[in-house]
């Protein structure tokens, strides 16, 4: 199977995502009315809008989301298996949410990477993608079948950096910590066929000095997800009975506001009450750096630990990994002595350069807390970003398991392996292939800690789960089924920026498409004097509305996107 994963074959997809539904869906969600922009507009008539209107020449508070899709190409001699499209946009008194080619990416060879026109040619089909969810998170981290690591984002995030896993390491899943500090990649170590190993590759990431980001490269510190540097630090061995990991999720417990609200020093150990962002707090100014030290006013603005959960489908197990040693070490280098901080300026890929690999400083390596025999085949895992001290594991039979994380996520003292235990479960759709963060809820509340989105390939449906008060179970809040969706395997809830939008983007493998659905009103909060005015905005006739789909020359198995900074 490792060879199939490296080549991105249909057999690899079947292994990872299991069997599709055999039942047909007859119900059809109402469709939005699609209108082309004027040919004379910035976008041209090939670009469309679905909500609001009429079109006016004033852009207004323009905002858009773009995202990547990974697919198994019909013609591997032509396509690499990665592309970027616009997911939604608010502009000119209109709202677009049909997935479509962006007017900002006129080169078709960039929109859908073609062989010979991308630096990732020869790397194989993407094995997996992942991005952070606690900051701007503009780029996805991509692991290709041959071990090449890369990044891909929107028109405003053009950086292209690469790294390479060691020979014999086959990547299967990618997650990125909340603030874009590290990418964690599950791998099958096939170096010795007689003794295969499961591992987690740890990759340090640094931002690109763009859009509020730091004024220098600081691998391992939170950033805005437009990456300028990456380095493979090493590998965490999983227990001997977990040789074939298939999914991973991680969280640090740090919220978006904490990352972006930094308080400048005013002297005498005090700080201003007016917050700024990273670009206004260069760490080579010692007074700034000291505010991040223990007891300083910015000490709570970065991660001090976290948890990663790895699952193995074929082996029916989950491993819980403590990230605190890693974050503690980076804190000691950036925010203790001046001599330690000085070492972080010697950036490079050598073992003697920052950031130092595990082989040079073993104490930083994350540790396996505990392995759990699930008794079932896990198909997806998700660790909520903050507050909720739970890990959610979905199993093939249609069960969502709730595991306690105790203080491992909050980094408070006193956590023990015994605290990681099954707290409860609930029924969901069969063969749930993806769990997605819920970013919005039309009913209010904080969906990032109160709910989750489940994609059930086995029943061709998508469910919104609301957690119980004790977060040991939940209830199904809404269910999306549509005859247009042939084979949903992955989904991502869209970011909002100045506009409430409630749009879900779905990867439809057998349907060979990316599809968008609206599940709430569109409200133009930052453009209040035209269409979709607050507070009610533009509603829908039913619970869902189909915005449109984007056809892909192959089976789409993953999507990930963000607001364009």
C-alpha cells in the first residue's frame, strides 16, 4: 500500500477513505440564481455572483476566499493533482459563492498545476494537505507522495518553499498547529521492509514578513501562515503496534485574539493597553522581547504546549502525543537569555543552524503520552482548537468518540496518562471520512468549541454536530444531502471577513467536483448600505442552498482554504 500512496493511486484513496454509499439520494437542495458580471467589469463575464445585487461599480469592502483542492488526475502526465480556485467573494454589492476560477489567477497552469509549470513536478500526487486555523493561515502545507513538502496559497501569498522527508518516509496526513508554528505529518517508515515503523515528522515553519507578520523569520513562533521557511526537525516514533498511521490532528489551545493582540512595552515592566500585531513588535528590540518572558504582558500570546492525536485505521489505535517539550524548548530559545535568542538568527538547514533538529537537541522531541485500542477502525480525528479539552475520533461503523485530554491542552499542571480516557460517544453517519471545524453558527454561540462538521462517505451526507454541555456527547443539528453530491469525502467551513456567509465547501470524489452550499444568511456587515443589509441580510428559502460546483479532471479527495489576506 505504501507504493500506492506514493503514486496517489485510486487504491490508496480506497484504503484511506473506504467505501462510498451504495444508496441513491433523490432530494435536491434549491439552487441559487447565478448571474455573470458585466463583460466590462474587472472580473469579466466568466465570473459569476449568486446573492445580493444589483452589480454596482464600487468594489466596497472587497473580500474573498481561495482554496486548494487535491485530486487523483485522470492524466498524470498533464496534471500534478493540486489546484486553486475562488470559493467565495463579497464585491460590488454582490456575493459570489460558486466555486470558480479567480480573476486574480489568470494563468490556467497556476490555477490547476500542470506538469512542467510547477516546482512540484515529479513529486507525485499530493498525499495530504493541512493548514492552521488559529491565525490568518493563508497557505496550505502539502505533502507529496515522494516526501516533498511544499506550500500553496492564494494570489497574495505566492511564496513557494520546499523541504524533503528522509528517503523511505511515506506521508499519509498533515496537520498544522494553531498558529502555524509546526506542521506534523504522519509517515510510514519503509526504510527496512522487515521492521516498518509509524512516525510523526515534525516540521518547523516561519512566516514571510507579510500581512502583520514578524519582521524576521522565527521558525516555531506563531505567524500568519504565508511561509518563508520550513525545516524537518526529525521524527517521533509511534509505538511498535502502530506502523501505519492514517490521520492526525493537533491543537495548542491558543485563540486567534491571543496571537494578534500584543501589547507594546511602556517602561518599568508595564505595557500599553492598545494592542498591535507582530510586525510592530520586532524581537531584536530587547524591551519587546522581554514582554514575552514569563510574567510579561505578552506571555499568554503564544503556545506553551499542545496535543496531537494520531490514528491508524488498519490497526484500530490512537496515539496521544504531548507537544509541550517542543514548545517549551522554543520558548527557552526565543524568550529567555539573550545568548539563546542570538542563536536563532543563524537560520538554515544544517544541523548546526537554527532551528536545531532532534538529533542535536533531543529534549525538545514531543512524547507519546498514551496509546488507546479503539476496538474499531478510526477514519478521522479532530482536536478542537481551544477550550474544549476533548479529542474527537470517528470510526468506520458511524460512531463519534469523545476522549478527555485533561490538562494536556491547557498546559496546567497535574495531567496524567490516566486522564486521557473515553468520556462518551454518539451515532453519526457511517464511514465518516472527515471531521471539519465549524466556524459559524446562524443560531449564535461559539461553534469552534461547541460543534463539529462530519462528512459521511458511507451515507453520502454531511452532519453538523452540537456538543452536549459536558462535551461527552452531542446531537445532530442539521444534515446536508443533495442528489448533486455523488460521493462527499471532505469538507471545509469557509472563513468570513466583514460578511456573514455560512458557506461549506465539499470535495466530491466520484462526482469529480468541488461544490459549495450555503446554510445561513449572507449579511454585509462592512457594506451596510446596499444589498444584504444588517441585521437580517439575504436569507434562503430552506435550510441549504446550492451555490454551484467546479468540475475537476479527476477524483477530488481534499479541500482546504482561507480568506485572502
